[in-house]
C-alpha cells in the first residue's frame, strides 16, 4: 500500500512462522498437490506481448529495453474511457502491446477492439513521438501478479528521464475524512506523488490517513523505490459503472505537462465520450 506520509505500513509477512511447521506442511503435500499448485502458478503468470511495430519505431529489438519519456497509465474503466476520449482520439496512436493474464476475477481479451468495460490491458505508442507510451489497464491484477506486471512492464523501458502519470478511480466511501462522505461533492480528484516528481499537480494532494491500494499503489511504490518521477490522480466517485460525470472529473489532468500536448480538440473529445458511454449502455442492455 502506498502512503508516502512518513508512517510505516506493515505488509503481510511470513516472519515468525515456525520453520518446522512449514517443512511439515511441505512434506505432507502429495505429488498431485504439487502438480496442481505448479499448474495454478503457471496459469497465473503475467505475459506481455510486444508487437514488431514497437521495435521498428524505436530501432530496438523486442527483447531489449526501449526509450520511454512519458508513461501514461489508466487503471479501471472510467479512467480508461477518459484516455480513450480525450487522448487516444486526439492524436495518431498505434497499438504496440498487450498484457495476458488470468485470475479469479478476470481473463484478458485477445482483441484491440474493446469497450471500456471489457477486461484488457493494452499499450499504445504515439506515432509522432514513439517514446510516449500509453497503457489502458481495465483488468484486475491480483496481489500475487502485481510484481510480475511491474517487473515485465518497467523492465522493458529505459527509465532515464521517464515520467509516469497514473489515473485511477475508487469508491468515495474509501475516502477518510472527519466529514460525512454523503456531503462530499463527488466525484473529486486527489493526487499522490513520488519524492522526485517536481511538477505542479492538478488537484489537491491526498491527505492523511488516506492510502491507495492495488495496482495504482504498486506502480507508485515502484517509482518511489527506483526514484522515478510519478504522480497518481485518483478520482473518488459514488458511481461504480461507466459514468460521464466521473470520467469528466479527470479533465483537470489535461492541463498537466505530460498530457496537455496530447489533447487537440476538447469539443470533439466530449462528443466521442458521449458516444462511447451510449455504445457501452446499449451493449450492456443487449447482454444482460
């Protein structure tokens, strides 16, 4: 969990577990149990598939690190829809990679023709500047898969002069405040940044004792450890489904240094957003 407020947050640990008990448990595991466990571990592996388009544009081989100056990551369907409407549709982007993963809560899609509520994790590069990489992650990455995700995604990038922007949403009930959450003007944005991030943030900073969790926290913590300038913009909302008001709550982020040069026509983007939400509602009505 990421806080960066100075307090120590205890992580789950196996320290103190009796070695003899652990060894006894391993001895009791049958060959069939081991085979099932190894099969499950293999099934839960995270795979990143980069296309040849990425290596061609950067002059690198796929198994080598490629230069990356900006990494923009949207996690969850509302932040994914925001990037789709205001960033991807404002320039020439090309799909260059995808994450393949499976867990109890999701199985990623094989196609790049996706709705914001589908389960997928796709990477795009800006054709005019291939060092700008955008990721739309709308799949649940389990705790035991987050380290793999970080290792494989960031392991492909050259991290010199890299800046990371993360967009995410969470329920307003997760926001800790002396006031009643019922009186808060939901949705609203809060920011959390690493020590190295020196740019102006586009909304108030997240106050103590609030924390962030899941993949957004994992990415921010990774950047903090490896001294990468990074900022997380988290939208607190009382609407779980894809929602126009929640999506538009991210608009202040468009004035940030990393995003303002990527947006061309706001009026066109707003129209695309309305069509996107309408298409998704029609799709949900058909399949429910």
